[in-house]
C-alpha cells in the first residue's frame, strides 16, 4: 500500500472514530444539553429527577468502565463500537415514547451499559494507536474537537427539526412533545447508521496492534495500579468531568436567568457545542509542541476564572455580551482539560498494550461525577430556583477546578522529573 493510500486510510479511521465517539452520546446527553428546558417539560420531571437518571447511568457506567477496559485489549474496536452504537440507537425508540420517570431511569441504565462497556475503552485505545508516540495531542485533539463538531451539528439539526414543528410565538406542551419526538427519531436513525458503517469500515493496517493481549490477567491490573500517573489522572478526570457536566446547564441558564425562550436557549446550547471543536484542534496541536500537562493546568485556570464570573452574580439579564464571553471562557477551560486528560498517558509512561485496562481503571474512579454531579446540580438548581441556584453550581465548578489544577501541576512535575517524552 502506497503512502497516499495509507494517509487516506488513516483519515477515514479518525473520521469514523470522531463520528462514533460523539454519536453514541447524542441520545443520553447531547439532546438533554441542548434541549434541557424542553426535556423537563416533555417528560414532566424536574432537575433533580433528571439528575437521578444521569446518576443511574453513572452507576452502571462505572462498573462498565472497570470490566469493559480489559475487554478492549482483547477485541477489535470496530466490532465493540459498532454494536454499541446500534444498541444505543434502539434505546431511542423507548426515549421517543415519552416514558415514565421509572422507565426513563431504566433506559439511562441501559445506555450506561451500551455506551461504556462495549465502547469507551475501545475508542480511547484506538485513538492512542492512531496517534502513535509523537502525536497524542493531535489524536485526542482531533477526536474531542471532531466530536464537538459532530455534537454541534447534531444539536443544530435538532434545533432545525424542533423549530419545524413549533409556532414562532407561544409554544404549547403538545407542540414541544411532538417536535422533540421527531428530534429523537432523526437522531436515533443517524446513530444506527453510523454504527453499521463503523462495524464494517473502522479498519487500519496496524489494527493488530490494537488487540495484542491473548488473555486478561490480574498481573496486568497490578502493573497499571503501580503507576503514579494512574492515580493523578483519576483526580484530574474527576475535576474535568464535573466541569463538563456543568456545561449542561448553560441552555437552562439562558432560559431561567437571561430570559431566553426555549428555541433561543437551545441555540445557546448549540453555540457552546461549536466552541469545542475549535478548542480541541488548537489545544491538541499546541500540546504536541510541549507537554500536555502544561495545557491541562491552563485549562483548569480558565475554568476557575470563568466559574467565578458566573458565581459572582454579575452575569444577569441584559448582559448578553458578558454572558457569551463568560461561556467562552468556561468552555475553553473545560474543553481543554477534556481534550488532554487521556492525551497525557504517553507522558505518564502508561504502556500502550495495557491502554484498555488503564482506561478502565482510571475511568472507574475518574467518571464518578456521572453518579454525583447530576443529582448535585439538580439539587442546587431546585433548592434555589433562578439565579442563586446557578451561582451555587458555578461555585462547585470553581472548587473542583482548583483541585484539578493542583493535580495537573503535580502530574507535570512528576513527569518532567522522570524524564518522560515531551508529548
């Protein structure tokens, strides 16, 4: 195979990774992020109850991370990821039936299994292999940035579909229900289609390098647990993921505090999604020129500053420019940390062959915000409706960002002292 064919194959591979990487989370998270106010109305639930759904997802996901990680060291990513996408899309049929809260929580538990056990570690390992030893920043930058663009396009498509079925003036509940159902059906069909394509076409010449373990052993797990980088990455991901979960409320902030209607609030959520691809690519490229841990520190510093702007209460109705500026600051900080928290695996000297196992162990602790962040955010918003509740949420972001900065700085000092690779 000549160089041009190899390049074309690598491009197709990362494009499919990007499409799959975001499509699998469209139904459980992206739609709720863009249409949060609508979701609460359609399902007749409050923020705390929606947080409960996220929490059930998180509990199932935690164990799926732990057991799905070693699985990714045994089987080809395309089979695991393709199957996960198709199963997730089938859940959309239940989602579109306006289920009760009990059924909705069960559905989120199902999604916790399909999106994580079969999918997550396989995607991370495939991305790391694609990036090699020199381009980890670019690999994860393209992945997360591309996922952000895919999420934004899905969000934009959702807003367009939604707006076709609602009136321009007062939007009734029946209109919201019907419009949101169409959004779910369209999204589910696209997720399933991507799943089929990934199952058959996510291939690369060195795919054998992705699956190199003959069996899963306790020794592999012990080897991973002895690495200092593993424990610091757990803390870093906890803090970064709390920030990412809090970005879910920006569309609700626009509706509750800034006074935007449902469609304009959804547009705000979509605007946020378009920031992510830009941050992903830029940060990824910069990280390969230095140490990814440096930019992790910078990301958390920006998150602290942006969180303080919202927590101070100065972002209020009529301050539209400040509102969008504050969103940009928080988003750049949160997305920078999100882009890089797995890109530092090479810098942390984590063996490539044990990537799946390492990702599973790190994620088991690192993604605990999937259990507690949703209910905590919901509690703050419902306990003090309006501006005060949102301020409490952003104080939460500020605290976790400070902890994340300290862990990232320690990671940087340790990796620099050990003489690990620049990237």
